[in-house]
C-alpha cells in the first residue's frame, strides 16, 4: 500500500481493513478525483446560479453554497462502499451516486415561511426525489403536520438537526447535475453550526457536553416559536391604535378579573377557616358530655389539610384547586350536619299523658329528619335501608290518633267501662313495628365505616328506642298493667 493511500486513510479515520473490504482500487479513486477536478468550475457556476435564484425570494434571509472537496468525495465513496459493499460507484456514475457534490444552504427567519420556499423550489427545479424533513425527537404540532401535508418524507435526525433537504436537478450544458438544498431557520442554523464545530472533527461524545448541546437545541426550537409569536404580535400592532386600545382594555379587564379572583380566594380561605374554627368549638363543646370526639376531630383534620393544599395549588393548578375546595366544603358541611344531630336536645318528651302524643310527634319528626340526612350522606345500600325505615308517616298518624282516643276517655268512663282496648291494641302493633325498625337500623349501622356517622346513627337509634319505650310505658299505664 503506497504512502498516499496510507496518509489518506489516516486523515479520514478509515482502517486499512475496512478499505480492503470495499474492493476499491486506489488508482480508480484517483481517476475519479482527476475527473472530478475537471468539473469543479462548472459545479461552482451551477451553485452560483441556484444561490442567486434563491436570493430572489424575499423571505430567504441568506444563502451560501459549497462544492464538495475532492478528498471528501473519495472518502464518501469509500464509506458508502463500507456500508454497502455491493454498491458500485465508478467514474461513470459517481456524479449521480453522490448527490451532494453541490451543497446549498437557504436560511429563513420564521419557521412558517418554509412553505413558501418549498413551493418556490418545486416551481423552479425538477426534484430528484421527495423532500426529506428532518425533525427532532419530541417535535409535534402544526410544523410537522405541514411536512405531511406537502408530502415530505419525515425522518428523526439522530443528532437532533431540524431542516428540510431537497435534491434538485440543474444544468448549464448538456449534462444534468444533482444539487442538495438544505432549508432551515436562522436559529437552527446557528445551533447546528455550533454543534458541528464542537463535535467535529474529533466527534466528541462527552455526556455533559451533549447535555448542554441538547439544551441549546431546545432553546433554538423555542426561539423559532418566539420569533413567530413576535411577528404575529407585530402584525397585530400594525393594525392601528384601535387594536392597541383593545389590547389595553383587555389587559385592564384581565387585571380586574385577577384582582377580583385574588379577593375571592382570600375571602374563600377566610370563610373556610372561620367555618373550621366554629366546627372546632362545637367539637370541643362535646367533650364535657363524655362523648367520644376523636372521629369528628379526624374529619376536621382532613379538612384543614385540604384547606392548606388549596392555597398552595391555586397558583399552579386553579382548576384542581377549585375541585379540592369544593371537596373540603362538602366534607365540612357533612361534619357540621353530624355535629348538629349530636348536639340536639332531646328532652321534649315527659310522662304527662297529655304530652305523650305531642312529645312523640315532635321527637319522631326530628328523628326522621336526621335519618334522611344520614341516608343522603351515606348513599348505596345504607341509604336504601334508612329510607325504608323513614316510612313512618302512616305509623305516626296511627300512634297519634290512638293516644288521643285513649286520652279522650274520662276517668269516670274508664272506671266503669275500661280503657279503649282497640286503641291500646293499635299502639302495641306500632310498638312492635318500631322494634323491627330498630333492628333494621342497627343492621344498617353495621354497614357504615365512618366512625362519626356510625356514632350519630347510634344516637338516633337510642332516641327512637327511648320514644318507643315511652309509648310502651304509656300503654302499660293505661292498661292498668
């Protein structure tokens, strides 16, 4: 192997073994190089023409071209043979096999302007193949959809470059040549040039360096978006003072909305904390009565945590914060209802026979009301059971009528005739029915998992049992038992 070949392989980091695997002859490559040097002047003229043509398009910011160096041409031929040993590249076909002998770079400012450049290229040159749009991993949205719309082949670039590549045919004389036009934004051009300069020719692959370059790539993409946004903003501003005033009014209105929202948030938090304090006082008021307050305190603690999370979440996620606030208020409302039922004074009934009917009616009405609240809080099977037990209207009427009939008989009549046994019998039937209801209520209570609700329902069962026992005592007294 001669010195020229050794020096060449060393310069382009190609091993002797890889070169030999291509079956290429150094002499043949030198003939290609010699032939190529003859057409470089013509290639430069073609490249200059393409560059000038692209410059006629106003949205093209800048254009530059390069003609592939002869040594780089030979290196590319060798690498293509290494990648695909069966591929034939000779002095007769290298001009069409190597498609970037002429390289053109067209730079534009705003990424959406690519569409106009795309149409310009298609209108002025014949395409050798469909355009290839390189994108970066994670790229989505209108830009990628535009590539699909205009029938570009889309490919994920391994190094994160974003650009659209065209292979066009152009000629000055008889023979056509293929030129590659790369179209990209000025921000992508800046990033790719820095990336290329840092990594090549030594192909540095340091993880920390790559991380910073990736960050730079993201910034380039964001800069493209910002450029498009600024242009749209400029277009809006140029529509005149009326549009500006509209924006100012909108800004003022938004400021008012934001300030109003802040006031509402502050008021809402204050209102919620006030309710929490009031509920805490009620819970503390239960302790002297010997009532177990731990279940109520646990619920209140949950509400406090939710209130704190609401304040923190308002900035990051207002929608989730609103849902959390609603949940906290519902939980607090539930707790207040449970406390109200626990704190009720159930001392309206006494043993005076004139007051038995009124006492029973008043206390049972309170019992049915509370049972409905518990049923609504629980739902499901428990709700169905409790609602069935609530069907007391007909029973309450019968009990009230029977008591009134018993009380209506005077002592003299009762002494000679006796009590109204039919009414007493009716009361005994209802007392037995009430006892069955107590059993159903107890079964329903065993299905409840919330200790606070369970505690309150037990209190209601005790109230119902107490009223039933008073009825039983009233019947026993009137029957002379």
